[in-house]
C-alpha cells in the first residue's frame, strides 16, 4: 500500500535490458500508471495493458514483487523484455507526513520492498510533498522532511534506487492551511540539498510546474540525474492559474493552457531519461470504460511526445 494519497491531502536490470523507444528523438519513455487514469489493474494486468496499448514502461508494485521468488522475478523480467517494456517507478510505501510514530512504524517496510525492487531491476521510487500544514511552520516542516526523507533516501540508495520528490504547486492547496510549505521547484531543490544524498531528485509534473509559476529556464538548469520521473498533464481553460484545482486537470494537449511542448523539449534538451506518465485526476477519463481510457491516454501521450524536437 502507498500511504497518503493526494486526495487525503542491478543484475536483473541488465537481464531485462533496455527496450527500444518508440520516439527515437528522446530518452524519455511513455509510462502506464493505471491507477492515475482510473483503471484498476494488478501488476500482471498492468504489464499486459501497457503492452496491448503501446506504452513503453509500467509502474512497479513493490508489494507484489516482494512476494515473488527469484525464478518468479526472472520470469517477470523476461516477460517485460519480450513485450518491449521497462520498469518506470514504484511508489514510496512509507508514511512520512504524519506523526513520528506513524513514520517509525512504516519505515521497516522499506528495506524489503527496496530489495525486491532491486532484484527486479526497478531503479526509481517516488513520492509527493504536501504543500501546507495546520501545525508545523515552514522551518519545522522543512527540518522534519529532511530528517525523515534522508533516512528514506539512504535505504533507497543502499539498493541502487533513485528517490524522487514531487512538489505540489496550486495556490488553492498551499494557501488552504495555516502554514504554506514547499510548492515550487526552487524550494524542492533546497530540500534536496538539505537531505544531502546523491540519489535524490525531482518528480516533475507539468501541472505543478505551471501552477507554481516555474519556467523553461528552471528546467534547463537541471541535469538529467536531477529528474527521477515526469508527469504530464494539461489544465482546464478559462481558469486563472491561482484558482486551478489539483483534482480537476486535463489530459496532455487537451487545452493548450500548459505549454507541454516547451516542458518536454526543455527536459529533452538536458538529456532527461525519465519515465513519463499521465496523471490528470480527470473525472471524464475515470468514467470511461477501461479500454477507452487507455486508448485516450496513450493517444494524448503520443501526441505530446510528437512535439519533441529530437
């Protein structure tokens, strides 16, 4: 289980081998995150659906992988390779946003999950940062995040896993509680520096990049190793940026409110090799039949990737 959904506020890697990208002008790969588009699928189903609909990568379920034998992991790696798929990322299974007791109780889950991910060839784990608190000032919250996530990053690093953090940009969220917290790329960069581990970087979402007022220049200042994963979304039209609601997004290239071309081309220019998923929290998409939702998503992602100038 991945704690704290937003709605609530290398041997095996070599065996799997790199799959050829559908878009040769970029190292980024289109990833399927089934849950993010309202599709229910377990690990094996997600792999089948990713292959069937033309995705290039698929998210990993660390709980499922932990339950596999060595032979089971090998068979799964062979299946991925046969389907021309790679792993995208796994979600962080640690509750770091609540009390210290909650954090300490969930942290022991991480090493065994990371060990399973390492055996399977998964090299990326990600989470998101809540942009406000009712009880902690910015400084107190910053120190708590640095302390806890330093431990998380160390465990990930021990297993060859890069750890990515996503800032949440909408003003409607960071201004909704007493104490605003990290909600921009610059602030996240400060937290990364404070954590002080070389395997820590960003989850960059075009939605949060847009709502935070971040720029192409901010993206071009990054190194490929700074970007652990990427989310691609558009925003509703005729809504001022400071009034955008996190749970009401659009699929990529739907409205043109977010300059998806500038976002992707900046990342491509720095040599970003991260998996890219669609995470629109879009009600209409979630109400579609499964196959329609998958087809709509892959078509939108391919349209966006078609804007990349290699």
